[in-house]
């Protein structure tokens, strides 16, 4: 690893000001779990890192507003999010997904903002947040903007963020009576990056699906919604055929590639199975409020 | 000597270094720095096979802070024959003329700042003429690609004296065993079975990577190394330098794991050569990633055939084993031979033919790794044995017991088995698994199965251990031996033995870290040989000191059997608290070398190590995903010196083999290793542990062992892989014949069985 300069701004505004869209040698660092790996292997050799650890503490907080929307500061460590009762109340699927995200050492330092801004498709929360309809507040030199999480990912390690923009906060809208689940599958060790992550959020009307949001991660180039699956679920009875159809639609829609975690053919089968299982799991959760 | 009541030996004393380790105070060579030392960073070959046309070091040399840029030709100027290796002198300190595997060291930058050294190493430009490469061990047997134009046997070890220099072949060693008449057995057989099994390339993953700091001054070299074999490193460096061994000093500390990665010369020769050239101390410290290019576990292919009579008795077995040794032989030829002769399994088979080949390929070198080839063999012969039992409709344990090797019978190598409790070990597993009770096979998409695997290993022989035991005038004691404690608890075991013999409390015993200027010769810490060999040497040395103490007591007029404290004895003899009583001993077991043509030996090993595993698994039939519900490991380790350390050795060995069975795999594509990091080379984590794991050993006595003990470091690895494959077959009726057993491999086999094979991509 080569030497580099480290800047430690005390405010988000200062941090943004230190970034330079024209200089790729200057990059922000939050928890550092991904950046350090890239630096160790020599893929990335920064001249200067802008550490975000010193910025205002409100960017590390989790809260619920009057409308019931969940606000998660971008610098919130994943472990704090996992422990947050506010988050567990607002969207229990977040805590459940976090428990199996990498390992506790990584969760202690990795932040939600870094997790999203890295743009690695093999991460767990992007599909979860897409299924929950979450959005990100982005701060840059030219001001603030809001972007849906589903619009954040543009390609492998590519996001809609400009080099001089930072994620400040993630907002998960109130889920009402929707229920969500996340299923992941690792093909090597248990704490490996997943070969597949499927997040499903359903609005149920009795034994019928009202609306569905389904997102996939890890198996595809970017985390994304699977709209054919959502269509296969919307308005359908919660029966075996519906789950089967959802699984088949997912396997058909998702564009997958072979890699070290499995062949494309195998991943298509995993998608079919886990989409079906995810829908079944929501059905089996019963009707007891938001989960 | 076994049995009887002991006060220290046989008790679960806590590890002597345990507190220092868990509080972060233990010393490791990796943390060591020497005044005015330079950091070395290696430039490695990006190709698998090629001629070096030129090396341009100008840009690297010009970088501020760079002291030297050194190539193989520079090494040759100070060491005219810069090749090393325990079996063949085939490995250059830095590549000369050719590179033979990706990741081979080609040049080195020395700088005061390791970051500068690393950056400069990347700026070395090497021009290669790329040559065709061979990666597969079976292809290497007949390939036109020749990895070494000439083979140069080292002639170092008694058991490898027969290695011959050969030209134009990739065969480093061929080992053949003939026991009875295998061809006739196959002609007479009622049933004949043939299967082929393969294993993948894996790595030891010691958490303290290989490291050596060398300080060569005038005519004296001191090397601090995280090595398992300080005596051998001294021997080899002295040979390279043409110096007496007394001018070369190797010092070690506790090792952060070894597992066979740190036997023989690894980075020590390079560090020594660099210090010789730079006239300053040099630190060569590999990264975790670089270890993948340094030493690995042999990939293997094993074709096994059995002849079985109408009663289910195995009457003949033919074994052909190809070992992928990579570009440099390291200790691969011994793996081929030592492991080769047990390739037919722990069974009493009258007619056995074994052909075992160590092959050069263009992969990183392969050497010893916890089990020394045995896990590759057991994977094949216990999978094969299970298939036969199932096809004959015989219970897998009953079939094994019908054919099992028993004490008093000759093993295929011609040695009569003594103190080898094969059946008791198998029974131990069956009992713990409640084998004869009904088993819940699961339902729906979650199906369950169970399986066993039984393996064994001969100890490396003949090898020597030496020890010195010094009793101080205050009654405390220091043990000097070159056994390296790399986490296996040998310091504690040696202290217990000295304590037992001398009747000195273990708290008053210190075991010195190996230092070749101080601690006497030991062959190496490998092959689970230390408890037996060094255990004997320490026992004898302590006995020698005890006899001298008795003589001294007599001399000063103490009555025989006096229980006067030791300090009083020293005061009576020397007039004050002064002096030391020193005992010493060499130990070498008896051995008969094998006949080259038949492989037969009347005494091939001082002891047999035996281990069995039982596995209960659950298979998710929709994904192929495997859950290990239960893993039972039972071994014959004789009588334990320290029971709790033995149990943790067995569990550690089993978990390590679990990783090799399920997840670990060095993936090579287009001549490149695609996953040389722990991010993508997956060792098991806590969540990969079996839901339940039991580790134990049977009541046994190794009659010729120290206090009835024998080695215990590897036996837990033997049965794990086939037990899991056999359990999968029991659960869902598919057979996996290639490691690692991935969920996708199981899923593909299931689809194949359903007549709906999954497309390739």
C-alpha cells in the first residue's frame, strides 16, 4: 500500500469542499472496509483520502419523523443500524438482513453511506432499501438533491454520485402495513459475499397481493428491481402457483453472469428458488402488522 | 514404559504460552525489527512458464529511497549455485533464465521504507519469451512441456537416497509397491470396481505469513525466521554459503501457524542472499497473498480399482496416484512415497499394486500440508470403499469391519501392524453416531444422510531428535530442543515430560525457543513426529539428568531415596547455589528402508496414526446447499500427554480439512490465480462450523512411544472429506468425486440424476 495524505474535515460541507471532481486521486473514506481492500491490492492508489469520521454527529444518527419515515445518517455504522430499535420498528427486515451481513467486525466500522456509495453489487442492503422504496439525500458542491436508491446504481462500482458528491442521509418511507423479507445465499463460506440477495416487499389485501416491490442484488451487475416479478405478484392470490410464477419470472428477467460464486445457470435456479421462498416467507408471517 | 501412574504426563495442563498469546504479549518474528535493516519487496512473474529475456531495473533503481534492486544474476555472483530444496536442488533463490510458475520471485527491491520498496518493485520491467505451460498432473506425465530440463537430487535424506537425476521428464519421483499378485486377484474377482477422484490446490493460510530477517556479517549469518525446521534451514544455508553450520544461526519464536507451510527453506535463503549483497540486515516478510505463490497443498488425481470376492472381501486393489507438485519439488517426492504406500487404505488386502507419481507442473510449488498427502488418498479410498459397500448392499461400517486391518497383520508395505487400533477407532465413531439406531432421513426438500471415513498414516522415518535438559541449582529446569511450538502445544508437552521424569513441578520448567546456536538438532517440526521423537529425546535427556542427580546425591552422602530438595543437593555439592546438571540424548527409531522395486519394508514406520470421521448432513435439494449437522472425529493417538491439547488438535485438524472439503480452492484460469486473497479464498468461519462437533480418542497405548503417546496433529484431517461425500450420497443418492464439494456441484449432480442436467452457463 502506498502512502497517502489524510484530511479530517469536521463538517459535511468542508468534506464536500475538499473533494475535487477533476482529481480521481482524492476520494472520501468512511468505514474504509472496501477502500482499504482496494488499496491493499493496488487497484486504487489515492493521493489523498478525505475521512468523514469527524463530520457532525447527526450524520451518524437514526430517527423516525412525525410522518413515520426512518432517517438514517450516512455515517451510521451498520452495527448501530442493526441495534437501532427505531429501525427495527420501522422496517424489521433491515435488522434481519444486517445480522448476516459480512461479519460483526466489518459491521462495526462499515457505514450505510459507504455501503451504498461503493456501488458493489454484492452487498446486502441495496436490494433491501430498493424494495422498501428508500431514497438518498445527496450533498454536493452545487447543493442538495434526492435520488431513489433504485436509481443510484449505474454499473459495477458505478453510481449516480458525482465525484464531488456525498450521501448525507437515507430515508426509508413509512411502511404502513407492508411486509418485507430478504433472502441471501452464499455459495462459499457463510460470511462470503452473497451469490444472490432477493428482497421482497408486499402489500397484502387478505389472501391477495396488493402491490409488490421486488429487488435483486449480488447476482446481477447492479442491484435492481425485478418488475416482471412485481407484475406476476400484483393482484394475485397468495397461492403456490403465484409463488412459482414469481420465481420463474425472476429467473427469466434477471441477467446473470458466471463468476467465482457460481455459474449463471446455477444462479438462475437460485433466483427461482429464493424468490419463491421469499414470497412464501412473507405469507407465513401471518397478518400481524409490519414485519 | 506405558501405563502406570503419572503425576504430570496425562493431565490437561494449560498451555504455557496461552496467557501471553491471548493478551497479545507473545513474540512473533513477523513483529521483529532489526536496527538499520532494509525491507525487501519481491517482483513476481506474471506468467507461468517462460524464458527471461531481459530485466530492466533502471526505473526502480532511480527511485529515491531504493538501496538495491537485485536479480537472480546478482545472487549468482555471491552464491555460485543458488539452488535449494530438500529433495532436489531445483529452486533458485531468484529466477535464473526461466520462470516456471506465476508468482515466482524474479527480482527484489531493498529500501528503508517498505512502501517505496513495493512501489519500486512494480516498476521493474521483465521481458519474457512465454513458453507453453502444463497445469494438470495427469497431463504432465506425458506432456511435451518440460518444466525442468535437468533434475538434480539433493541427496539429503536417508529415505530419499534413491532419487535419480533424470532428463526430459516431469516425473520427480515414481514410487511403486507390489504386495501379493494384484493381477491374479482381479482375474479371480466376483466384482470389480473402478473410480477416479480428484482434489484441488489449496493453501495453508498461516495467519503469521512467512517471514525471515537475515543479518550476515563477515563470516557469520544470523537468520530470524518463522520456520518449523530451524535445523534444516541451518543445514541448507550453510551448504549454500559453503560455511560450517556453526557459522549459521537460525532463531525462531512462537509461530502464528505453520501446518507444513514453513518446513524446509521458504524465504530464508532469499533473506540471507540479500543481506550478503547489501551488507545490512534484511527483512523479507510475505503478505497473505504472496503465500499462495510460495507453497500449497498437492492437487491430485487418484484412479482406484478393487477386486471383491462373492462374500464382500476385498481381495485386490490397484492404485494409481498422480501428485501435482508444482514447479519446484519441495518435499513432494516424500509425499509421493510416504503417502503412496498407504494408498490402498486401512484394509487387510492380500494383493495390492500402487503406482504413485510426483509431477512437476507450472503451478506454485506444493509440499507438506497437515496430513502430508493422506487426506487426498483417504478422500479417494474411502469414497470408493463406500460406493462398493452401497453397491453390494452391505452396511458401510460392516463392510469396512469385514476388511479392516488388524494388529499382527501385514500392511501393504510389508510391515506388521502393531498398536494400530483401526477397528476401535471406527467403532468409536459408529458408537458416538448411534449408527445402529434408526436415522431421520428428513423429508421434502431437506434430506439427511450420514457417512464415515477412516484413514491412517505412517510416521516419517528414520528421523532424529536431540534434546538437552539442564537442572538449575535452585531446582528449576530448562529444556533445550528445536521442536517449534507453532500452536500445537509442544512446549507444554515437552515440559510435562521433563517434569514427570525429574519430578520437578511444571511451573519451574522453561522450554527455550529454538535457536540453532543453543538448542540441538531436530529433523523438523512436521508430520506429527515431535511428541514421539522429541518426546523420547526429552524423556531420555531428563532421565540422563536424573541419573546424574542420583549419582551426585550418593556422592554427597545422601541416603538412597532421600527426598531432600534439589537446592540442598546443589549446596552440598558446590558449597553454594551454583552449578548445573545437564542431561542430553539423541533419539532415532528403528527403520528398514523399502525395496525400490516392490516398495516392501519390514519396518516402515515407528507408529501408525489413525483417524476416523462420521458426518451427518442435510442437503437442500433445491439449491444443493449443505448443512453439516454433526461431525464426529475419533483418533488413535496412543495415550495422550495432554488430553485437552489433543482434543483441540483433533478439532483444529478436522475444521481445517472441512475448509479444504467445502470452500477452499485456488482457482486458476488462463494460467493465472484468480483468488489470491482471503476475500476470495474462503476459509471456514464460525458460521461454517458443524451444528455439533465431537472430538475424541480411544483408549490405547503406543508401546514404543514416550509414556504410551504418539502423534496427534494430523489424524483429525483424515476422514472428514469422504465422510461428508458419503453422507451426501446417503442423503440424496449422488456421488461427488472432486473437491471442493460446492453447493453447485451437489445441485448439478442432483439435476444429472433427475435426467435434467443443468446447462454449463
